[in-house]
C-alpha cells in the first residue's frame, strides 16, 4: 500500500456487502476489480450497470471496474484485497488459490463470521493458511448496513489494522460524501466483536419472535455488550473502549435494524421455524448461525461467562425449546 493513491483494489464477493463496497470504492480513482462466481450476474452488471440480485438500486460506472470470475488472475494484479463473501464459503472460494499468492498482498476482511473449517476469525485464517503477516491484515467493520449505503445514507466505518498507516490509507479510500471513517489498531477485538454481535442479533430476533418487548430488549443488549467485552478481553487483553461505534454501535444496528438478516433469522426461530426452514425462507446467509458453534467452543476454552451466547447455542444446535431457554435466561440478566 505504502501511501500509493492508485493502488489496485480487488473486492471478492457478489453479495450485498461486496456490492456496497464496490459502490463506495468506485467513487475514488483507484483501479478497481470485482470477483464474483456467477457469470450471469457479471454479464448483467456489464450490460445494465447494477447487480441483478443485491442492492439493485446501486448503479456503477462499469468503465471503472474490471469484473471477472477468474479469481487467481484478479488476485495476481491487485495490491489490496477485500474479502466480502460469507465466512462459511471463504475456504471453498480460496481452494484453488496457491498458498504464496496472497503473502505479499494487503488483505482486508469485510466478513462478520468465523471460518468454520478452522474455527478461526478471518485474520487467523489468512495468516495460517496463506502466510499473510498480521500487520498486513485488516478488517472493515460497521456500524453500517449495505442497504443504507445503496441509498447513500450517512454511515460510519471503522478500519482496524495493527499497522495504523495501512488502516489510515484504507480509511481514506473508503471515505466519501456519505461514508465517514475511523481507524483502530485492535484487529482481533474488532473482528471478534463484529462476529459476536451477530449472535446477539439472533438473540434479539428470537426474543421478538417470542413476544418480548422493548424493555427486555434493552436489558438484553446491555448484557450483550458486557458479554462481548468479557470475551474479547479474555482473548486479546488490551485497553479498548467497547462503547465506541466499532463495538457497541455495530451491535446496536445489527440487533435493532430492519435490514439485519441475523435479527430476521432469529425472529423466525422465535416464531417456531426450524433452522432449515428459516434458511430456505430467507435465501440469505445469517452469519451468526455459523459463528455461534465456534464461539461456543472458544468460550469454553477461555472459561468466559456468556449466558446469552449459551442460550442461542442451545436453541440452534441442541434444539432446545426457545420459550423455556429464554425464560431461564431472564433470571441470569440484570
């Protein structure tokens, strides 16, 4: 990256968040490429300047963007790589990529989930699998929903990297009229927090589906940020303020927004849908469902008290009764 304003940027993913990032990044003058798996979607974008499946109102100047399904070729020509595919499919996406190809790149995760094959956050996966140095790995996190980016509503992004110079340069690339950015050196804390907040959004959705009101939801969220703080302090004990937007702000928007797929998924579970039925109905990935299993195992390893995460795990993976589990949870909150 090294301060170059014309670094070539590659966004990997064809979903709503990848589409939103392309919209943001196409505002600047950097060479921009976009990988997606679906050749039909690629052809549509080239012909009609919008993604046919996600954020259809977002228009692109396709003359500024190289769009291809050839991932290896796009990685070879990129300086900066932003990964924005659902975390459950990251390992599959990179199966054909040689180990050394990413080693000299600067790689940012825009994921909000665990890599299930390794039970790892994206930063650890990139470091262990491809040898990318931690100081060249970053995360782009909210609070920010793709749908509001498409509408150009004022939104905020936090860019975290242990190398603050790299974080600052990416923050500048993402900043535009409707996007304000801030930076952090807390790569592991922000990444785990971005994953955990999806689990708590599932919890708020389950509670809403069961008929719990705003008063209880407020208690649930106040306890959720404390669980997040306990967890990330145990995993990576450094000084941090979890009341800032990268932690609490991201939790709030995911727990309360109508655009939150995790809250929607949880609401359906609370209404009595099975996991499989909810997944089929949504036809979108709720990252929290995949993350909760790995987080549950890490929680046990570090012996962190997390009754809300435990409740969501019991409902989704042990198939325990939602109403009974939430009733038990109410006695553990304050």
